[in-house]
C-alpha cells in the first residue's frame, strides 16, 4: 500500500478511536478487501455508535460495564439489493399498475389483486430473512441477548460455555449457561458469517480472560480443577488413560471428539468425555499453554 494511503489510514484510525463515525465508515470501506476482519470491526463500531441501546437491554447490561459493540447487524447484502431493486420492486410496480388498470376498466377487483400475491410473498420472505438476524449486545464484562422484548444479561465471570464445532461443513454452536439456569445459544446461522466468527472468538477470549487467572492460581497453589473426566493439577493432566505431566504435553486439541494431547509426534485421546460436553473447555487449552511455557 502506498505511503500516502498508510498515512491516511493512520489518520482515520486515530479519528475512529476517538469516536468519529465517518472515519469508522471510511476505514470499513478502505479495508474491505485488504483486511475484512478489521473492516467489519469498524463497520460494527460505526453502526453501534449510531444506534440506541433498547431500554430493557441497557437495564440488563447495567452491571456488565460499558457497552462495547453490537453484533448481528446484517445490513443489505448484494443479494438483498438484487432482490429488492431488480426483482421485487419492478414486479410489484408493474403488477400494481396492471391491477389499477383492470379496476379502472371494470374488471374484477379480486382478479387484479390476485396478481400481487406472488410479489407480495417474495417481499414477505425477503423482509423475514432480513429481520431474522439476531443481535447480541457485547459489554465490557458480559453480553445481553433479547427475546420477545425480554433482555437477559450474562457475565463472563459466571457463565459456563459448551462449544460444539462440526468438522464439515464449517458450523458451530455455543451454549452459554448461568448458575441460575438461564441459557443463550448461538450458532453460525444467527448472523452474517464474519460477525458470527467474531462473536465466537470474543466469547472464548473474554471467558478465558475471566477464568484463567483463577485457574492458574488454583493449580499453582496445589488445587485441582475438573474438566469433564479430566483433572488438572500442578503435576499434569489426569484422565482415564493416566497422568501426563505438563512439560510432556506439546499440544492439546479440544475442538471435537474426545480431548487429545500430543506428546512427541503422535496424538493420543486423553478423555472419554467429548469436548462438546465439557464446560469452558477452551480454558483448559489456555491453561495448558500457560503451564507449558
């Protein structure tokens, strides 16, 4: 990228960090191809800055710190624009004009209105697809979801998260639970793909940041932590197949199936319990990384 472009981007980033919505939009447009993730982050920041948080959401998130960003904005994709502007719009206009002409000529009104059934159905389907996107309000210490105008807040320090990632096709489901039994479920279909993956990464990173310091302190003080049928302590990771000292574990995989560890060139299953059934299993991954440095 040219020096001038870099200087311009740097200026936009500085302005955007200060809350300039126009700079956020310019960054989103300029980085759309070079860095889609950063472009989407700035687009979300601009949309969040212009939007008003619903009252019930603000009340549910009052104890979760400052509102950071709202994800789930779908916007009009090129497919929606094509559907509205090229197909549905002209079709509705032509058929509506035809219906008015039939009515003026004295032909049956129901026959004229019947011609609008198909385009009207297309409009309903298109609006339903556009409006069905799910929004999640992310705060400094948690997030809020809303269903039928009832908002529920979840603190990163309290939740347990079960992660279910499919091998193929690329799909996932996160089930977040509070100690009182309240639950929220997110899937890759709830919002545009890049926002869905950003939400998944943010959820794992934030929950790990809350839980990892306490987990490390417990293990280093001689305590034990249980992850399904695995037990982590100062010595190593104990499971149905024995105990593996931390220094011998070169890698740990808890993406799907049983938890696996790598010692040397080979991977070995180390649990009977599938990773999807182990709450906060990604904290175990971070714990292994911290203890084997």
